[in-house]
C-alpha cells in the first residue's frame, strides 16, 4: 500500500460515512424539531 492508496481509501471511507450520516442527521433533526414545536404549543 502506497501513501496515495491510503489517502484514496481514507477519502472513500469518509465519503461513505458522510453519505450514511447525513440522512440520519436530517431525520433526527426533523424529529427533534417536531417534538420541540409540539411541546411549545402545549
């Protein structure tokens, strides 16, 4: 494994993690927002 291979692998892993995390963050954020807004009205 050369340094270039290692950098490429690291980038692929980082992109994979981001692709996995972004939808989770959006879902968690919208659930939190719904709860927050719902709790304010009651």
